[in-house]
C-alpha cells in the first residue's frame, strides 16, 4: 500500500511580533521583516549609486545591480540568508509594496510626459522614433525564434514574440531625460530630437505592452483578448473626456506659492488607485490606469508640482527600490550556463544595440543630420530603464519568459544603459562655445558711462530681499543704466520634480532666459518684474537646472553669453538668529570656488545679514551706509569702483577707509613682510583710482575718505572693528600690500579671503552684510589659486577629523 505524503503549507505571516523577550523572532513577522528588507535595499542601492556617480551613471543602474546582488545571483546563493531575509512566504508582501510604489511612480512618470510636447514634435522626430522602434522590434521577433528553439521551448509563440520585440525596442524616457540634462545636451538639436523621439517611443511601448498583456492571458480564446483591448481603449477614452476638465478645475483653484488644498491631493491619489483597480479588473495591469491619469494632469500650473512634491520622496526613495529587489529575486544569472547561453546573451545585446543604433542612425542620416549627431542619437535611444523591467516582470509573471530568458534580458538592459553615458561623452565632441570677446569684464573701467551688466545668482527665495536691495543700491544714474540677469540655480536630481522643472523651463542644461512676452505665474519672476516696474533697472530672470558638480558651468556660460561685468554669488552659509553662520549646503561652496577660478568676469560673494531688512526698500527710502576697506591691489580697486558706482544713488553714503603702513615701522621686515606681488604698477593704479574718488568727493557730499596708519595686524583689526556700524562692507578678496599680510586671520572660507573671513567670523559683531569682490584677470595670481586649493585640502581634513 502506497504511503500518502501530506505537504503542509506554511502558515501566513502575522503582521507584528510580541518581541524578542517573549521568544518571537522579528524576522518571522511581516512588518519587522519588511522594515529590514527596505533598510537593506536603501543602504545597498545608495552605496552603489555613490560608487557609480563618478561614471555619471543614472541611479536606475545602481538599483538594478542592487536588486541582482540581493537575489539568488549573489547573496541569495546563501540559503540561510535567503530564507531569513527573503523567505518565500514574505514575497507576497514584498511584491505588494513594490507594486504599490510602482503604481504611484508610474503616475509621476505620466506627469513628466507632456502630451503637448508630443504634438509639437515634427515629422523628423516621428520618423526617427518609428525607425527606432521598427527595426529592433523586427530583430527582436527574429531573436525570439532563436530563443524558442533553444532555451525557451514550449512558450506561447504570439506573446513571446511581442514581449521580445518590446524588450529590444523600448527607450526609457525618464532615464534619457536625466542623462541629457546631466550632460547638458537638452538645449542642443540632438538633445531635443532625442527627447521628442523618446517620448513617442514611450507611448508606443505602452500601447504594445497593452497588446502583449491582452494576448498573454490565461485564456486561449482570441475573443477574450479583443474584449480586453476594447475595454482598455474605452477606459482611456473615458479618462480623456472626464479627467482634463476636473484636473484643470483643480489647477485653477490652486494659487502659485500657496499650499494646495489637501482635498484635491487626496482625491487625485484616490483616483489613481481607482484607475489602477479598473485596469487590473480589465486585465491590462494596474500600472496603466495610474500612467494614463498622470498624463492628463496639467503640466504648467502649481497643481502638478504639488502632487509630485507630496508623492515623490516616499515613492521614489522608499517603495520603488523594492521593485528592483523584487526583480532581482527573480533574476538568477547562474541559469546562464554553457557556451550556448552566454552566446545567446551576446546575441540579444548585439541585436538590441544594432537595431536601435543602426536603425536610428540610418534614418537620422536620411533626415540630413550630421554623422556625429546621428550616431550619438542612436546610442541615446538605446537607453533602457524601469519600463524595461516592468515589461520583463509582467512577462515573467504571466509565464511568457522563463528564468533563463528573464536573466538574459535583464543583463541586456543593464549593459545597454550602462554604456550609454560613456559612449555619448566619447562620441559627441561638440565644438566648444566660442569664447565671447567683450571689453567690459570688470566694473573698474576708463569709460564709466557704459551700461553695467551684472549676473546675480540665488538658490532660494530667502536671499531675494537682500539681492534686490543690492541691485537697487547698484543702479547708479539713469544715464548709465543697469541690466541685471537674475539666475535661479536649481539642482537636477533623480527626483521626478527635477524633470518636471525641465518641462516647465522648456529649455535647460544651459540657462533658459525668460522671454519678455511670455507671462509667468512663478513667484520669483513676479518679484523681479514688480521691482523692474518700480525701479529704473532692466531685469531678466533666468533658470539654470543642472547637477551641483557642473552648476558652475551654467553660471559661467550665462555670464559670458550676456557679457556681464560681474557675477554675484550667494555665500554657502546663512546667519542664524544668534548671529552665527551655519552651512546650508557644502556643495554650494564648491560651486562658488569653481566660479572664482574660471569666471570670465569679476566675481562677488555676498554674505547676507539682511541688507535693508526682510523686504525690498523703495528707492526713495534707501538710506544705506556702505564702507570700503581699502588696502590695495586688483580686488580692492574693483570693490572701490563698485562702491563709487553705488555712491551715485542718492540714498547711499559711502565711506572709503584706506589702511597705510605707519612710516615708523615701514622698514622693519620683522613686523611686516614686503609683498612681492604688490608691484609699483599696481600701486600706481591704486593712486589713480583714489584720485578719481577724491575728484568725485568734490561733487558728491555722500562720499567720505579716511586714511589710517597701522603698525601691526592687531592694530589693523581693532581699527576695522570701529567701522562695524554700517549696512554693507565692500572688500577685495585678495588685498595686496604690506598691511594685509600682517593680518593673522584663520581662513575657514578661503573663497572670502582674509578680510571676508574677519568680517564674517563669530568674534566680529556686526549686522552689516559683506560683499567680497574678485576682479577679473586673464590669469589669476598664484596666491589666489593656491588659497582656493588649500581651502579644499583643509576642508577635506576637517571633514575626516
């Protein structure tokens, strides 16, 4: 008599444990185990992203690799680890959380995709996109025949052909947008063409995926597939009729700069879940409903931005990485064994790259694009990403792809995306922007009647009042005129809101300058437009979106393109209520240093202590005391020239204090060293500018001039403290001469120079803002360069302590 073996199914996991003191292991319960899984995923993916950042790889690469490492391909080879951290009975909870996060992430992707952008794409982009889909799709079908004859025997032919075709022909629109923005190619012709073609490709891929899902159902009846497609089409049409009017009504009731009503956000997120339920009920997949609703959200108003801010950090940072782990647990590279399997992997990678690159390149050449740009466009269109994984996971869950085929295509997606950035950087060598030759790169000039152009930069609205009051003080006389370019510096990150900013700005990668005829509800633009109407200053707002490590390039390019005489940067620290300075972001310090080293004009760093208070001071109410501490040299002359410009404003009182060595100690090398860089020529120019100042004093009662004799550094510091009662200090960054060398000042921020550090240190009690000025030189002095390099070394040592 045969014995009957009874297999006992594992009991479902309870949500929470009673604690280790009562004998419960947290890893046997759903919630604590999910917390461990999420923390493990976050740590690993962030570490990998940091390690890959020098290679300029998108974060999706780190997340795919992290998922594979946590799965059976690497760490999962240890069964104890796999059964403890990712036991089979926990995978349902893990997949549910992952798909929940993916549902809302696809909603964000839909918000990123602007249908208006698709309508504006020309025939050339449409032809290139179709060619970039058709050839790899055809080759994918051919490759699927080879796979079905070897490692994928017995799979359903129709769905397998379509899934393989989609896998090889898809382009990851969000990943491509970030690569283009980071490489500063979005404003180039090839970048705009890639974005247009990728957007069309993305929509086509979703349509093909819907077709593949409808064909891969459990039923073999073609009638069922037809019903699925018809119901899916009906759902999209219904959304097109109902969605836009409701979203537009919500958007109109949201004021720029004001918090969005919580009811609108909750209603929209609820609609996303409902749309996901409907499409899942139809049999297409819950992701489609969320994506369609995201596409219908209006892109221009504040509503879309509010939705992204509410959702993106939790979804992108916490839940979405779980989807990559879910994919990694299904990916077992060990299944790729033998020469045949590895040969098939090479075949799939070659077919994918050949189809995308050759198909896109040939059609681009037929559209009369340059060879170099056509080749680069082909590589860009070969970018894979999250959508590729979604396609593969759906195919795996529906039994269309087996373990070996799944692993091969995941590796193909990883390789093709990994090679994109390095190859594009090596292939695309654009002619560098011709160095713009212009005369007035400094404020100090012989002909002061010409219009002054300044580029002011800011990271947040906190510094706007001081910046506007400084502009007001700088406007001079009506005859001379002042033109200001106000650049809002925004960081390009992996967040969805970063790409949303790209769409709103229309152009970026390089600064996007606001056209006057375009109306804008952006509160920053409104502030500058209001100030322009109230003053006699011409202001052009601008937005620059780029990673922190290349933000200085946008500033420099903007300054050179607009032929400005000075760039004014915000200090990387802000003042607390108690008067001490705290670092806002250390990255901003590196931006300032790079601009100081490579700027095509003079540079000023503004240390904000609330010049004029927390609001704009009207021209008739301006009453500022500006103090210039003059020691000598290029930078001090630039500060003096700027101060003389300010003194033309009726509300500015200018005090120039010149520090000279007391004749009693002038010859003592023990007390004061002779500065070899302070040449007789520099001294002559100092005297010449001071003569002009004294000439202006005879015509302007608001200018005062004093000379102070000093014997040592301590005496100089005490004298400077006597002038702390003012609104603004103007100083040179690298003052020259014997006096300044005697100052023994700890240089925490070398970009400010010795005087800037003295005026911003905690021991120097003042409410005055400080503008530290560096005059443009075709080649910076070695002392100036060394101070910036030494600062980086000092900072690195302090960070490591």
